[in-house]
C-alpha cells in the first residue's frame, strides 16, 4: 500500500488538464490544475504561447495472459512489448495494483505507467478502467498494445483510435471505458492460423524460429515508436512508421 501511495504521489505532483476520464468513476475525479511555468513537456499539449504547458501521464498497457504457460506465445506479444519498453527506459515492473503488474517512470520528462494486467486476456479491462480512473489518465493517453491476426507476423500499426476487431481483450477494455473507443493502440501482427488450425491453439502457440526473429525486430521498432508517440504525439514520424511497416516485407 505504501508503494502504491508513493507512486500516486509521484504522478500527482504533475498537473493535469481538465480532461474527461472515460470510466464510471471519473465524474468526481475531474479537476483543473494550473501548471508552473518551469514545467515543460511538449508531448501532450502544444506550447502555443511559450508560457504554460500542461501534461498528463500515459498509461501504456500490454495485453496478455499471466503465467509461464503463456510466456512468449503469440497472444502475449503485448506483454513482451511492455517488457521491452521497461528494459529500454529502465522502468521496473515492481508494483501490484488493480489486478495488474505496474511500473512507474518516465520517457523524457513525460510520466508513464507500464501495465501488464494479470486478470487473463478477456478481463483486461478491469485493470485498465480502474487504473485510468485512479491516476486520472484521459482516454487519449491510454495506449493499448496487443496481437493482431489481420497483420502479417512482425508488422505493426499505430493508430489514434479504432474498434475492437473481434479481439476479446480489446473488447473488454472498451467495455470498461464506458464503450469509448477513442484511445491509441499499437497492433502487433501475428498472422493468421495456417489451413484449418484452431484459432485458440494458434494464439497459444509459440513462434517458430523465423517468426521469433521477426517479432524481436518488431518489438525493438515498436518500443522506439512508442517513445516518439509519447514525446511528439501522432506527427509525421508516426505516419512514416506506419508506412514503413505496411511495406516492411516488400523491399525493392
């Protein structure tokens, strides 16, 4: 409990804009705070007058299933991305809160929370909704990372919003955010099951050696794309990233 309170105090030292939090408990949590002219972070809101800059933390959530049984399976690439960001940014995942493994740190000057829900995939929204309300994270700063069968293995797509695409974990998150879909998401392609292979068996299968090589490369690229998103938002760099991913396997 002490660790959780200190984590919250760290984040609450950062002023938050008056932004709606998409959760049933959000109405009484909304508030407006002014920011010191000494605090500067261009990641969230553009600095238009050169004086006041407000920003909020990001909630970066990887979807997956807990336990060694599911480690490095296709359905757990969301967890792997959180681990990769944790390593690159030096953020330890050492707190348990809202049925999730949590790490608190920053990218540049922007505070972030790395989250791996421990509820199992189909109930991931329980953790996301609770943490978004507790830390007062607005919808536009909730980044969800998950596996996507409609994309080739190792190909990614970073979008500002979207639907659930029949992904049960993503659908549960939307349900726990009052059916709001306007949050960013990083999809990591795992391809479709071959032939008549059962979809569930495919999702819970580990990658082949060649597929693992592609996924490892994607995780490195994805972690860098997340850093750019946090620091600069959805700018031309993200457009370039998505274009490069689209034609990743179509080199001339």
